[in-house]
C-alpha cells in the first residue's frame, strides 16, 4: 500500500537541509530503484519552484510500504529528522485514484 509522509520544516531550515540532502536523496533513490516511490519533493516557501533563500516549508513523499509501521520507521530514519530539519512528520495511508 502507498503511504504519504508529510513533513513540516522548522523555521530557517535551508542550511540544515543542505547538509543532510545527499543522504536524504540517496534514500529516495533507493525507493525509486525498488519501484516503490510514487512522488517526492519539497514545498517551496514561495510560489515558485526555486524559492532561493526563502527555502522550503516541508516535504511530501508518497511511497509503497508493507505497513503503516514500516512507513513510520522509514520516515523516522530520514536524515532530515536527524539533522533537525523537520518539526513534525505525519505518516498516513494513501490511496492513489487518478494519475
């Protein structure tokens, strides 16, 4: 089943994101290589794909996991969590209806 991992950044998270980004992206690429990643990306702080120094307010990952517990464990192990990027992470089941 798919699960949505909805993360909210702390204020001024850009420098924290930058330092942990390579490891964060590597985990997402592993999901992609396994055919389990539906979509992933950040929420820009401004209404533009490239927000510059304004940075991002959070992230969304929708991926396939065996269970809610498995999705939560994967989210808890995100390098952005360890780096202090996220102030809150919510994991919910997700039903894909339309492309």
